C-alpha cells in the first residue's frame, strides 16, 4: 500500500518565533501500520517525500519524480515496506509540496519569497511529529536518515527521546565543520549575487538560475571524493561532440572542455529545472545552524535521555561528514550510556556513497530494524546471505 498526500497542520510557529497561518506538509507512506512498525525516513538536503518507488511515478526521470532511496526502501528491500509502515515527509522550507518560500502567502496572494520565516532542523522534527500525530502514529520503531537527514534523526533523539526505539544516522555528524560552512556560504553567495535574485522576490520574473547552478556545482564537488573524481573524469576532454552553450571567457575556446566541467554543467542544468533558489538558501542555513549540543553541555548530554539504540554509518572517503566526526558522535553516545554501533564502510564514492551504494547501506539498516544492534555483523559474503540481495559491508573500523 502506498499513499501520497498533503496534510494541513494549521498555524505553525517556527523556532525563530515567527508564524505562518497554514503549514502544509507533503508526505508519502508505504505499507500498513500495525501500531508498532512505523519507520520515519528523513530526506537529505534537496530530497523529497518520494523515498520509495510508486506505481504511479516515473522513476526514470530526475528530480522529485525519482525515488531517491528506491534501492533501500521498498518491498523486500532493507527497509521493507511489506513489514514496516514507512513515512517520509518533505521538510518546511523545501519546494516539493511542503510550505516554503515558493508557496503562496495567504496575506498577500503572492509567493512568500524571503518573507518566509527562517527554518531550523528542529522545525523539521516538530513538523514530522505533528504529521505522525495526524496519521495516528505515536512511538516509532525507527527513525532513519542520511546527510542532513541524519542530523534530523539526531534531533529526534534529543527532542523526543521516548518516541524512538531505534535510529540510524547515515553519513551524518553532530554539526558541520568550518570547511563545509565556508563552502555553503560561497554557494549561497552565488545565488544572492545573481542579478535575477531580486532580494528573493523573483517569482514574477526571471529566476536566479545562474546562481543556483553555481551553488549546485559547489555542492556536487563537496559530495564527491578525489578518488571518485579521478576515476570518473580525470583530466579527460569531453570530446568534440560535446558542446557547451557558450565559453565563459574568450580564452576558454582555446582549451579543452573537460569531462568534469561537462558533468558539473549537466548536473546544474538538471537541478535548476527542479529546485527553488530560495529553498536552497533556507535549507542550507538550517543544516549549517544545526549543532547537537546547542542548549546542552555536550553531545553526550543532548543524547542522554535516549534509551533506544543508535546505528551510525560513515564512509571512508566522505569529507563532508567524516569518519572521525561519526566516531565522535558514537563516543558521545558511549559517554551518555546510549547503545550505539558505528559501522565504517570502505568506499571511495565520497558523501554520495549513502545514495549510490545501497548494497553497502542496506544490510546494516535491515539488521538494525529486525534485530537491533544485536544483529550479527555482516563482514563477509557468507554472512550476507542470498535473501536480501545485498553485498557485504566492511567491518567497522571502530568497535561498538
């Protein structure tokens, strides 16, 4: 069973203190709820509620229509929708059905633009809690998320510790480091310096597509690793048959148009067609602002009330959210007395590994949901089994 809907939560006050008269939340739900089997999946920065494949969706297309974790969530997959009631909600501030800057402001009849209130990860969590209340879901069997969705998971554990039995933070950390904060700043400046940005009130005219394209290209470089970029592109020319719209400067025509340039231009073009520039500003600021220890003495103090189990998954070539940051999170759990396991996956795909290597992400998630942290570690092909269809995960570099 699959449902796709929007729920109006009514007036909503954001953590900044500002309110809007109506917060609509787009969500998708898969499977049947039996009172104990609810799993909330938190999407990454530019994701949507469409986490698993639907019969009515064209998953061959890019963007919102594509199931962003369709190889992990679904019938017979690691997060099995024949066994669990899986819910994924688009977060406030986004542009995929939930109220955000591109939505109509009832007071003016025009899009909010930058009149939309500042949004935090905490606002996402509170919205998800309200949505689950509307759906009749109290406690969660598990909450799972990747990247900033993993931060969303951590906020669940500190905000609603009694509502979650098991959790998984994948390719995530307790906060961003200075390098990522700096790159996000440059990405936002690319948008706000676009002549068409118009202080965020661009909906009646040309959009700041060039700025959003540059922001996305910066993001893609953050998501890849040096080794994966060397393997995919090297210094190779894109070839004579590859034509760019126009050289960025007169001298560029003398030099080769490289494969890595072509890739970044292609990704930027796709992204501009599907995402809103203001939403990118709002969501990256929410991610940058998140700090697990905010309001507490430490990360351990923030997690101390959580009595369930947390699985942390990191990837060796991920420099966006590093293995070291993940281990620091796991150590905070140990200090707080929280049951935790840290699985380090050997991968050269960078931050994107949690999306592009489902065969390495699926098994530990399946084990967590079925047996908790007592699940037998999958360290070789023999232990992986034939029934889940996933390849083995490398042993953790850090024992739990």
